[in-house]
C-alpha cells in the first residue's frame, strides 16, 4: 500500500506553481491590453469616418443644384482656394407675361480656422478640425481635399470628393 505524504508542498513545487501562474497572468494581461488598444483605435477610426460622412452630406446638400463656382481666394500657381461662392442659377416663370426671369442664389463655403463653414455655419464637430484642406476647380469639376484631425489625439483622415460643376468667371 502507498504511504500518504502529510508534509504538504515543497518549496520547489510552490515556486514552480507561482512561476507558471505568473506566466499565465502576464499572457492574459498582454492579450487584454492589445485587444483594448485595437478596440480604441477602431473607435477612433469609426468616429473619423462618421465625421467625414457628416461633412460630405453637408457639402452634397449645399452643392446640390450648383451651376457655377466662383473662387474667392484663388492661388493661381496651384489652382487652390479655401473659399468660394456656389451659385445656383434658376429660371422662374414671370406670371402672365410668359417670360422667364433668371434668379441667382449663392451659398458661401469656406475653410478657415480649422473649420468648414457653409453660409457662416460651422459644419464640423467641435472635437475635430480641418487641416491642409482646400478646393480646386478644373475641367468643370470642383475637387474637395479634406484632412480631418481629432483635436484630442494625433489621428487624422484624408478624403477627397469631386462635384461636377461648371466654374464661373470671376
């Protein structure tokens, strides 16, 4: 028959158990930390993408029926500008005379102080700013180059949109 050892654990057995437990705990900690960092990065990317969609939706609405774009601060060398007037030209019927009257409506769009303004209203959220953002106009297209930066971190997103518009003179 076997003898039962009533002495308990030896010091070596205890040290081995502590070492193995420490390795398992360290591994679990690093996996958890890596997962949290990845999740945080995904949340920041999603927030930047949502801000880009928000800005694009407002630009789409502002430029919906635009017939001309008049740059207000055109850099002739680079063909870049940070503000412009979006002009909608429409013909309205003049009552009983049968004539049509041309009417113009203008929407001012500009990038200044890290913000996008449409008719004087700040479009981007307060947590974000626009940097190195500008507009160009070529071949009847308005090209919008945006870089959105989160103010509380160094994360940024660059995106580009094109609108088919005939550039007005002036």
